């Protein structure tokens, strides 16, 4: 199995096997638009379930409890206040945290007394407090400021590094795609959005951009001085870059998702509602969507933007015309073989693919590595 996966990855890198991801970009754009529209529709219908940190409420903490059964706390609170839907989470090994909407003084006393009887603890073991919405608003404001500064800095750095604003624009659009889908999942399943969720959303910003930059870096390498040759179009070389980084994206995503998935499982089925569950879900969904968008959205979108440039559009037309002429004259393979800077090893449909730089003297990838001497 590992050997087949390794062979598959090597074939993708060398171009022996290739998936026409860039060529089918309209299909992936359609999928992305549908997902974003559905997420926005869910947000419009169900709204995001904000935690009490954002809208205020009452919080009870029961310590030294003989049982940490969460359903017991829910039944206790609803017996006193039938309209309440308390949010209960375990804190440590013998404590629980119960959160409700804002209660008046009489309701707080009634709930506290009921919890004392249920869990057989003293008055000192049940702490109550009112949580104001100002803290959550402050966290939201800081998060929004961080998001704006992050996006501006990312656009500047990527535009300077890649010397192409279209790559920065494609990466930012893919980033918003990841954020909207992640928030849409939260609205769909109805889990509360807490400060831990906000931290998770800010974390996936970095992961999404990092994954996209790795693919773009390969695109930049493969398309260096693309107009100096007439064997491959910009889209074909970009598609080769996506295939060459496909295995790497799969490996890093799986390695990242496994521990986060474990944390999500523990937070959901063992500890119940709490910080672990809130941050793990945002990380899990964001990383999975980010891995998808870096392959199937960011690069195809960057290619679509570059195809609008007159130079790239003209070069593409010239390549296709010359290829058609060579094919008609039966000289396609002969022409490729005469160019030592290109190693033609496969085909994407009727499109040739190759490894190595397209300009003589450039970096040759694995071909530039020193050869092991035969004994």
C-alpha cells in the first residue's frame, strides 16, 4: 500500500500521471460557489449560536460533585426554569460548569439551591456569576482587527514575494471561502460560537495561507519565464505544479487532521461541550476545507486571473497553434526530443506534460541532485 502510494506520488511529480485540475476549473468554481451560497443561506436562516460570552448570561460552577453527569445538571435547571436550555461542560474530574441566559437574583438562588441538592454539595461548592457581553464583544473586536491586519499583510507579502498581485488575490478569496464554510458548518449543527471558536478560526487563517503558498511557490517555479518557450501553456505548467504538490498536501493534511480529530472526539463524546470541542471543530473543518481550496480553488483561480493578461493569453494561443501545426506535421515528438531542457514523460489528454524547468540553465528538480556512484 505504502509502495503504491509512493509510486503514485512519484508519477504525479514526474508528470507520468496527472489530473487535469486546472483544466476543469469551472467545475470546481461552481462547487465552491454552491458551497458558499449554501453556507450563507444557513447563516441567514439559522443564525450563529453565540455563547453567553457574546450576549451575556449566568454561570454556575459546581465543585466537589459526587457525579459529573451533565444530563443531571440539565434536568435540574429545566426543573426550575422550564424555558432554559443550559449549556453544561465538565471542568476537571469533579466539577461542572452550567451556563444559562441572564437570570435575576431570585432565579439564581433557586437554581443554586437545586444544584446543591442534586449534587449533594454545600453552598460554598456552588459558585454563581453573571457574565456580561462586553468581554465577548471585546474579543470579537480584537479578532476582527487581527483579521483585517492579517489580510493586508498577507496581500503585501505575497504580492512582493510572487511579484504577482493575482496570486495574493486568489489566496485571499480562497481564505474567505474557508472561513465562510467553517462558520456555515457551525450554524448548521447549532454548536455555540465561543471565544475558543474565534481562536480556532484565526488559527486556520495561517494554515490555509501556508498550504496555498506552498502550491503557489511550485507554480512560480514551473512558470518562470513561461513566454520564452512555446511547448507548454501557463495553465499546463500550473496544473503540473498542483499535481506535484498533491501528495504533499494530502500528507500534511492527514497528519494535521488526525490529532485535531482526536481532540474533537474527546471533546464531543467524552468531555462534552467545552473549550476543547469548540476549538477542535473550527480547526478540523477549517483545515479540511483549506486543504481542498489550496488545490482545487486557489491555483485554478490564479490561472483564471492570469489568463486575462494579454501576454499570457497571446502566449497560450501561440502554443496551441504551434502544437496543432506540429501535430498536423507529425513532428510533435521530434520537436520535444530536440529540447534538452524539457523531459516529456506523459500527457494530460492531448496536452503534453513534463518535469524540469522550461528555460535552459534553470533548476532541474531531482535531476539536479548528485547521482549515487555505482559500486
